[in-house]
C-alpha cells in the first residue's frame, strides 16, 4: 500500500514534467495544428493526474472532475478543429 | 484474500509504470518529430495507450479499496478510448484539408487519386 502511494506520487511528478515539455510545443508550435496537438496531449495528461490524485487521497469525487475534464478536452479539440477547417461551427 | 490484494497491487504498479513509459514516449515524439502529421501520429498512439494502461492500473488499485465505486474509472476509460483517437483523427483531417506542408522525403501519398474527386464534389 505505502509503496504504491509513493509510485503514484512519482508518476504525478513525471506527468507534470512531460506536461511542461508539451506546453513548449503548444506555445512555440510553428503551425496551428501543432498548438492543438499540444493542448490535447496536455489535457489527457491532466485527466490522468486527476485520477492519480483520486487514488492517493482515496476520494472518488475527484473522478467526477476527471470525467468532466475529459469531456471538456474532447469538445475543445473538436470545436477548434471544426471552426478552423470550415469557418463555421454548424449546428 | 491477502494474496489477491497483493497480486492486484503488483499488477497495478506494473500497469502504471507502463503507462508512464508510453506518456514519456509520446512527449518525446511531440517535441522531436518534424511535421504536424508525425506529431499527431505519435501523440495519438502514445497518449491513448498510456492513458489506457495508467487507468487500468489505477482501477486495479481501486478494486482493493472500494470495488463498486471503481466503476467510475471504467466509465472514464470507455469514454476516452473513443474520444482521444477521434480527436486526433479530426486534427489530422484539418491538417490535410488546409494543406499543411509535410516534411521532405515523404514517399507515400495514398489519397492522391481521391484528391481530385473530392475537390470536384465540393465544387
């Protein structure tokens, strides 16, 4: 139990380092698609970090936040891409 | 019973380490790849696999604490399993439709024949 807690904390640390490196691509990306890819990757990693936090603190209400954030990242990516491709969000 | 709990926790550790490995690989790809198509390819595959493995590991961990409430993690897994590849596919479609240039030395262009048909249809 204790060792797995330590592993989860280490995993969150590594995840935040990789989020920092992906933000580099999201800020300095040469094209618009690079920025959208960076934001998508950062969102997925943030959801994973939320689930790890829920396992560390043993609170299942964090899982609701993770679920909501996953939906938000998906809708954000689809909306950005659809708007930039068609200049119109449709319905 | 105690053997089952220990087995599940060891499995959880292995799955979480595998997921973090895939996340790091996806990050290296996103930083180092030369053009948006390769970056989206690495991000999609590495991120989806890392997310799946990490959450399956955490699900094993939750099974030892509270088996019924761990079903929420299964909902997140099933949602992201469909959502993440669809999002990356939409990004790649956006790249192709807006004619983002690809890197020098790309040899395969499987949609070359269909390109004229689609432009004709749109007109």
